[in-house]
């Protein structure tokens, strides 16, 4: 079965992950000459810089614990195969050429993704995990002449974080991590070295391509940074990248510094440009660990403008929220007195200017970026804390990151944890889950006194919440091991209702949109909802018929072992009709039943969907398919070699 196969791989890769995490904390980076790099000076009085290399080294020797908890960035785990599976659209076009864009959290703050479009061309990443090589294809999206017109090949042993597209459509930014693997024995084959690594150096690369000529993209700028990619955003024409790496004194006494590699040369971030708070308190002293968390700003339209940098010595970097004017970086820590708590840093940003503004903390840990929000000068976040009991809170902090209001979500007798959060102006929606699904509606109109306005308990849970409109919320989650779509009516905040729901068939099903909102395509005006779905059937099909690999299987059908389907499921969503399943679009071959642990061709798993005018596009590593939005008939298929 698929779960058994995934569990088997998880056990194998879990061992690799532990080893890899230990390796990553001893990264060794290189020194060099000075390129053009513009440091920023934080303005907050609580921050200071080190006067010398020796002062920084002594600070770490005195304050760091005996072990480090730093395990690298989010791409590192995927590169070392910890994950068993790889990874609203808002209409910003015109009536002449309307198209969907990346599903982002904050208006005006773009997020990197593996697929981008400008309404005429599609830029899609294709990862070849068999040889470690990655490509980005430029696809002409014209339904009358659809084809791949250019291919950008990335270096081996790279992992793509995502792409940004400039507003004028002439610059494409590709960001990812690059790995150098060293084996125990120089005679060990490269593939075995991946499984039994001795040491791994990781760098983050930023490639800016001039794509004014779509057929011949040219590399306009390359920047490489020591350390693991953490996260990124784009505001206007500026891309902001955050990179994190272990800050610790090696056994030989050396102290590696963050390094920047530019076309003009290589330099270390000097101790006089590394900032830290006046208190070295990150948790229990014996468990203290430090990272260099570096903020970089890049004007992608001006190749001559210097790279902006600010580096902060902190305890780690796990989650990031970005508004138009601020970057919030959080990381979890723990001590015996407080239990688990989250430290928060706020760095203001304005084009090429960074300024450290505040540091604070709240009890509990944060689920993801959607657990945080900035509204009307306040920072709001939801956390789960577990000491003697499990408790869930929503906090309101002022601009100094001091708590001014909080509310506890009462369901701790069930040991429920937060599964999803969505802040919307003066409301917040929170889903917790252990045995049942409380859907909380919070009144956030008074920052000093947030309160629970209403609560609904239903089976299952939602792991992502998306606004339908001001009074209705879409949820995607799990109920009884299958994907569930919900539509909540919150017109009456004291009595929320689940006005519609749809259970995706199968004995087991999942969706990339459960964990990655960028896989969630919704357009209210088009009544369109599309998500990638994986469905597994073990035996007899119960209930209504289902679609498996473009073939409708009727109820009562018996399979000898199991059946598998993966692709995009397309729904019509309205307030009057709820979720109406239209059809499924798969990139898999037309096989319906296979023996043993068959679960399709991974390279043909649909990851993203988008639309341009009246055409729906689905993208996998192997293909881009075009289907009519009107009746979903196939128009064309573009193979990515």
C-alpha cells in the first residue's frame, strides 16, 4: 500500500535526516576578497554589534551550550530525502488577458513558487531527482501554439526554493540551495555519498535572468550566500532573502563567518556588522544554540545596485511573516520554567533599507506563517503550548512586540492543537483538532481584549483556511483519512455554520494544498476551485463512482489489490451549490490497477494549476497540460524533457 511504502521510505530517510542534520551544523565556508555589499545599521537601542572577531568568538564560547539544535533550512530536509513526497489565485489581469497569480498571504508581498505566469508565458520548475539536475522551462501559453521555448539548467545537487517574476515580465529570479557532498571514503560513488555523507557544505544561490527575449534567457546576475535558504519575499522590484547558518566555534577554535560570493569577489560578513541583543538568553544555558540569520535585499531591475545586508545573531529561524513594511522571524525554544515559547524578531524594510526594531516572545509554538498577521500596527499570532496540559492562545503584540492582549481557546481537555489559522482584518479563524474539529471565530476588534465570538464542532479538521468573501471561509483538511473541503458561513460570528462540504473519495486521499497553500487555486468570479489530489483505493468502491486516471469507476467495483489516482480535481464553488465536482485532470499514464505498491510516476504528479483567460493549465515535473475552462476538454499537452 502507499502508506506502507511511504512509512518504509520514512524509516530509511529518517536515519539519513538525523545524520544530515548533525552534518549541517558543522558547515565550513570559504574566505575571500571584498565585493560590493551595503550593510544596514539597526536603529533599536537593544541591539549592538561586535567590535572584533575575538569578541564574537568569546561571546559564543561563553554563551553557547554543549550541543547545537540547528538542523538546517527547509530545503535541506527535502534535498536529503526526508520528505516522502515533493512539493487564491487572485485575478490581477484585465478582461483582455486575465490570469491567476500565486496564492499569497499578504497583498503586495509576493512569495516564491515553482510556477509563475505573466499571462502569456508560464515559467515552471522541473526537478529530475534521478540525477540531481533541475530545470526551469519557459512555456508559451498560447492555446493555438503551446510549446516549451526555452530551458534553464541549474547545477547538479541543487534544490529549487522557488521563483519570482518582475512586474514588467523581463526578469526572472531563481532561488535555491546548492550542496557539496563529501563521503567517508574518496572511493565511494557519488550516489552512495548521498546516503552516507561525511560532511556537507550548503549555499544559497540567487540567479537573476534577463528574459526580455523569452527564447534566449541570459544570466544577468548571480549571488551565492553561505548557509541554508530560510525564506524570501518580493515587494515591488525588491526581492528579500533570509539565510540561516550555524554560529558556533569549531573544535579547532575556528569561527566561520557568513560569506557572500559575488561576481566581483568574495567577502565575510564582519563581526562589526553582526548584531545581537544585549541579553544572551535563548533557553536553558546548556541548550543554547546560535545562528547567523542574514537578511539580504536585491533590486532585481538594477543589476548595478549593491546587495543590501543585515545579519543578526539569534537562536534560530523557523517561521517568517512579511508585511509590506516589516519582516517577522520567529523560532521556538524551551526552558524548564516557561516550557516552550516562541521568540520573535521584527526587522523593518523599505526598498534597500533594513532596521532592527524589536524582539519579543510569547508562550507556545507557531504552526506556520498563517499563524501570524500584522494589522493596524499590531502583530497577532496563534500558538500551542504544552507543559502540564495542551493550551492554545491568540496574542496581540504592539510594535515593540510587547503583549497587549490575549485569549485562550478553551478545548484543552481534549489536548487539541492548532491545525490552521487565518486572520482577516478584525476577525481571526482558528481550527484545533485531536478527536473533533472546533472551528473558532475570534473578534479581534479590540487589541487589548480579543475574544472568542463563536465556535463550531464538526468531524475532521481543516489544515488551510482561505477567504471566499468577508463572511465565508473555505477550509481544506482531513476527515477519516480522506480530504475534506468545507465552506463555513461566519455571517453570524456567534453561530458559525458549515454550510457545505465535500469528501474526496477513496480509502485514503491527500493533497499538496493541505501543507502548501500555493497549490490552492481559487477564483470567486469564475466559481473555480482546483487542488492537486492523490487517491488510493484498497478494495471495493463504496458510494458514488470515482475518477481514476481519466476513467470513471462505478460503485461496487472490486480491485484485486489497490487503485491509485493523482492529478488536479476541478470544482465549481458557489454559495448556493456548494462544491460541485466537475472532473479530474491527470498527467499519469492510463493505467488503472497495478499490483503491489504501485503509486504512479512521481514526475507526473500534478503540483500546480493556473488559468489564463479561458484555459486551465496544470503542471508537473514532466508535463504542462491545457484544458478548456468551459468543459475541461483537453486542448494540448506539453512534454518537458
